[in-house]
C-alpha cells in the first residue's frame, strides 16, 4: 500500500484545487463517502481482525461470538484512531498533505472529532458485551489510542504507544474469548515489536533521510521471523485439558501438531518476504517514496505475522482464516479504487 503522500482516488484536490480554496466539501453523496473512506483508511481495516483471532488462538480457545464482539470493538477503536489522527494533524496536513479530507475541506474537523468519539464509545460498548475481562483491556486500549494521537505521536514515546495499542488489541481477543490474557502475552509482545519497528520508520515517511530506522526494522523482521517459526513448547492453559490421554491435542512435549508448525514456518516466510524487501530498499535509499513503501510493506506484513502467531499457537484453521484477509484486502482496495488512499 502506498504511503501518506499519495493522492486519493481520481486525484484528490491539490493545494490549489477548488475544495482547498473554498473550504467546502466536494458535492455529491459518492464524494462524501469516498472522503470518509479515505479518512478512515478502509483498506487498512483488513489488518485488524487478525489481532483478536491471534489472541484467541494464543489463549487456547476457539473463536466464538465473543471473539466477534472483540473484533467489532477493535475495528471501532482503530477507526476512532484514524479519524482522531487526522483531526489532531489537520494543521500539519494543510502544509504537507493538503489532499487529505480535512485540509481539502471535504470533511469538517468537527465531524471527524465527533466520529472519533462515537467510534470510541461503540468500541467500548462492544467490548463490554464480550464480558468484563474484554472491557478491562479495551478501556486502556482506547486511552492509548487517544493519548497517542493527541499527545504522544511526535514524542519519543510515540512508537511505544502504538506498539502497546497493537499488543492490547491482541490481548482483547484473548480476554474476550478465553477470559484471560497471560497465555497471550508472548504473542502480544511479538506483534507489538513489529508495530514498534513500522511506526519508527513512519516518522520519516514525508522527509526521508534516515537509513537507521528501516535498517533496525529489517533486523527486527529477521528476529521476529525466527521467533514465530519456532515451535512452542508450552501449551496455553485452555488447551491443557485437551492434551489428556484419549483426547485430541498437541504432539509430544506439549507442542502443536506438525501441520501447525509447518504452517507457521510458511506464514513466517510470507511475513519476512512482505516486510524485508521494502525495508531493504529504504535502507539503501531512504528517500520519502521508498520510506513510504517501507511503511506500507510493514503494515501489509501485519496480516501474515498475525496468521503465523495463530499457527504457532496450534490453531491452523484460524491461521488460514487470518491469512485470507491479505488477498481480500488487496482485492477490496483495487475494486474500491483506493490503492492510493493514505494509510498512515
């Protein structure tokens, strides 16, 4: 997916465009819908459900209705963050990204802020429907999203806050499905580490000039690939009962079935292939376009990483379901004509 400097479908208004000069939103229902889709980065939504599904797998529980509520909560909180991000950055975007919905006048800042508040409330309500453990994770997740966009984004704590949000999102799926989060902490740490690396690269996507961040992200990708392809030797608590004699369970020494291990290896390789090449290009030439591609590659790599984490936990079916979100997201982006919509 392209980076933040790309225009939207059909060529968004430039700094000298009519909408930018008048401050009036583009007329027509289709134009308003397209502006909101751009603001909310709809194609990037396909990277969200895998958090809860990987969390459920790490907790040793099969996805169920409460997992769906957790996914709904995650989607709402993610979109709240997208709307709040553009509201908080509207002055900066007016200079660096005048084609975006707020500086171009296609969406009013007050509407974006109201949407962020409404989506946050909906996300917390859905988490509450999944149970108190889920709400206990969703509340700090929502607080982290708002703190990142309003205060931490441009500070050294920004990447850490973004990593914490992704990790909490995975724990939300574990809490909603299995009632606990302890078994999912390693998976949350791995996903958070990947997010930390991507966010560090994204801080230079409009200016470029730094090879250190993409180089560090490249090294992080290699380390994470090795970790997610390593077969687990400790089974999550929810599956220990299934390991009793006479019941289907993992292989020797509490390990997942060999098929899950092979699937984790394949998905780990897909993760590395998706992220490593754009990171390498940005390391060799840290120009804004290549840095933006590196950010896009890192975001796209989130899905195979989530799938690999699910496979590593022994949930092969869940892993395949998560992996299927990657081509579905690309197909949606092509059909919706949103390949050039900003994702950061």
